[in-house]
């Protein structure tokens, strides 16, 4: 809604609220009863778990406990998939580091030397 529409709606609401103060008790009672009837017939949203694409099946065919089990299984499957994906990504990163170390002219022990790390930090070649 735009600002102009909100202003009009606000003004209409104010006018309706002011005019309800002047209604006689019989009309106010009938309006209240009609409102209660309408609220009673209004469909209330159902709280529950629903799966995308399978929501209709899950809500009509599976009991509440079954929906919970299916949802928990899907969540567990997602966690396991994320764990293995992360594991393979870490292995690929380690492979790159290992390949760089093995293809370098320096022995791997040189990288463990603290003096070498200090030399690398102050080396003019490290600024490339």
C-alpha cells in the first residue's frame, strides 16, 4: 500500500470508530453478534510441519508423528550431506597445499623453521 492509501484507510477507520459511538444498543448488539458469527466461521490456520512439494501428501496421509519423523530425517540428511561436503572441500584444500609444497624447491622442513618464516616476512620477494 502506498502512503496515500494508508492515509485514506486511517481516515475511514477514524470515521467508522466515531460513528459507532452514536449507534443505538440494539444495532450495536446485532453487529457484535454478526461479528462473532463471522469469526466463528473463519478458517483458522493450522500449525504444523509441511514439506515443500509434499505438503498435501504429508498433511493428509501421514499422522503428526510421521510428519515429525520425516522432517527430522530430512534435517539429519542435510546435516550429514553438509558434513561430508565440508570434509571433501577441506581435503581438496589440503591437496592444493601439499601439491604446492611438493613442487617447491625448498624441503618441507624449511617451512617449519621459525627463522624461515621471519625471513619470508622480510624478504623482498614476498612482496610480489
